[in-house]
C-alpha cells in the first residue's frame, strides 16, 4: 500500500510554453541592442526631417507685419481714393485680403463693397483732401495740416496724433 508519493507538476499549457519562448526572444546581445537602438533613432530622425521639410509656417516680426499692413493700406487708399481710416475699415472687414477686396469691387461694385464694410457712401465720395490749408483737431484743438488729420463719419476732424 505504500506508494511513494511522486511529485507531479501540473500540466503546462501551450500558451505558457509560447510565453517562455517569447521571453527568450526578447533578450538581445549588446551589439544587437545597439543596432536596434540606432535603427529606431534613424527612423525617428528621418521622420522629423520629413516633417521639417514640409513645414510651411514661418515667424514674422512685428516690424515686417506693420510694413506689410502699411503697404496694403497704401494700395487700397490709392486705388480706391479713400482716406486712411476708411481704407483701414475696408481692410479689417475683409481680413486684410487686398486681392479679395479688388475681386469684390469688380463683382459687386464700389457702393455695395463699401456698404458691406460699414463705410458710408457720402464719406467715401468725399475722399479728397479738405479745401482749407489747416484743420482744427476736435480732440486737442490744435491746427494741423490736412495730411496730418482724419475726418470721422460724422464730419468731425482729429489729428493723427490723437488717433
């Protein structure tokens, strides 16, 4: 009756065997590890270079932005015969897209373009310089040359320093 008790280990499943084999595959020599690391780094660097190559953004300075805005303002003032504040209103309304302003001018006409931007037609028609040699600023009450003053839609004048 005395059977010697043999230790019987529980049966090993096939998934446990596969796990053990996978664990063995994960160990790399130092040379293999270095080679893998270098190849991964190279792939990441290549992807980064590709991303940089296709980047279309650029940083602009405050000075270059102001210069571009002044140039757009000058174009609109000259081509449409507007005072600075009306040209600026038009540019702001159309998000500083000068080409779009000229396209819409051709498509819709001058009156509709100005009305949609909120520029009164009578002010746009009176875009010429004032007839007097000096204008009195209604803010600081100084007399200034017409080129240094702007006129509001209500007809009041102010010097560009008080803007």
